[in-house]
C-alpha cells in the first residue's frame, strides 16, 4: 500500500477544521478521506488550540448558563402550574 503525502497546508487546515468543528474528529476525518488517527496526530501538531479547550466553554460561562437555565426552569414550572389551575377552574365552571 502506497503512503499518501499531504501538503503542510492541507494538514494545518484539516487540523484547524477538526478542532473548530461541531462534529467528531472521526467524522471530520471520514469526510476528508483520511485516517482518524492521522487527523488526531495533525491536531496535536498543528491546531492552534488543543482540541479539548476548543470544545469546552469556560467554567464561569457554564456557571452563568446553569444559573440562567435554573431561573428559566422555575418560571416555566410556575407558568405550567398556573395553567393547570386555570384549566381545572374553567372545567368546574362548565359542568
């Protein structure tokens, strides 16, 4: 089997694409027609940011998002409960 030679530009752009993409490295490698292990090697060598750092938001932003989602969840539960009570009230009036 003949070993394929890739240009430095291809390796760097592939590593950058994989590091910044929302899809898995394996899927990116498959789309590019290269071996997944090869792409992992290129990411370690050429990506400006390590793969893990590119995919993980900062702890502070996670905390803030969690706080916001908890508030939103509480509000939605409150609205749901109000609608349940209103439905029960109007159901009694109709009968």
